[in-house]
């Protein structure tokens, strides 16, 4: 069933087997402009830009996910199910739940906890933790080591809510569920990978810290997450 409602690609083979997914369409464009060669734009529907190119001569795609589980739930499902995509690595930003994490630290998600109903509604999965692909995580860990980039392997929190009336709730989530940082997409991505027999992973860069209240500007976020991008780009094949 291609094209899909949200991706305008009419042929197989245009989207690479491995897709990197930042939340922000302009970050997808930045990655294509900065790191890829022989770039072909494959999607503009709703300004959710997607590009295929080569990195060090190897093929890879980058496409935005939008914000939140409903959005990444749509795009990752269509890529996995209808476009033959095998691996999706989310490359995003997160808010740290502990003062031990600094701005720009890179986290590789071991697994993700969420109070979201996404997985239950989508496929009857009624637990609240989902693991990343161990195969992809093994590769990403080795790449980070080879590049000399420190990564924190941790459990993260996927939240449906950015603005909570009770801001302090993050402390309980950190204490009760072991999550060190919050983002808004990984739980849906990992679930879709599991139901479709595919692989998903999530690399995050700390953009703000809920304990210390340090934060980066949106401009800094768009341009300076290069460590995380360089790790993920090495998955090109
Ligand atoms: N909350 C949710 N998602 C985020 C945050 C946050 O504080 N920072 C970056 N992504």
C-alpha cells in the first residue's frame, strides 16, 4: 500500500533500510545538508521532510517523526510496514531527571517506561516497559566506543505530556521507575518495532535538566547535537 497516507514515496528502494528519526523536520534537513552526499528528498507531506543519501559512501535515510507518540507512531509504522525499513533510530532531545546528567550528554536508551496507553491500544501490550533492540544497541555502543564518545546507557521515560500541572511528578517517576530522562516518542517507536518484527533504538542528547533548570536554546538544539548524529550515521550500510 504505497504511497501511504503520510509518505509520498511511490517506489520501494528509495528509503534506506536504516532510517534516523529526529523529531524536528529542520533537524532532518540539517543532517542531510551537513552529513550526507547524493541527497534525494523523498517526503514533504505536512513538511515532515525525509531524505536518502550516503554517509561515507553508505546508504542511509533521515526523516522527521514529529513530536509525540501519535506522530512517531504513524511514521514509524508506515516506514516499517510498507517501505521495507528494518531499523529506525530515534535521535532526539530529552530533559534530564537527575543532576548527574549535563547538557549535551548522550543517552542510549536500554529500555523505556511509559504511562501511555499507546502500546495497549495499538496491539494489546499491557506492560509499561519496552526494551530497545539489543542488536542495534550493541552496534551503537561499539560505534560510540570507536568514536570515543561517552554514552549513558539508561532507562528513559516517554511522556504524553510536556507541561504537567504537577511539575514535581518527575521525581517519583525517577525514583519508582528508574528513568533518568524524559522524551515523548520512544515507547511508541519500540512498540511498533516489536509488533512488526523490526529493530528500533533511541539516542538522546540532554537539552534541559529538570533538577538544575539548565537549558539549551532551540537554535543550539538544532545545530549542536552532532555527537549523537555521528554515532547514528555510522549505521549506514
Ligand atoms: N519533557 C519532554 N520531552 C522533552 C523534554 C522535557 O522536558 N526535553 C526534551 N524533550
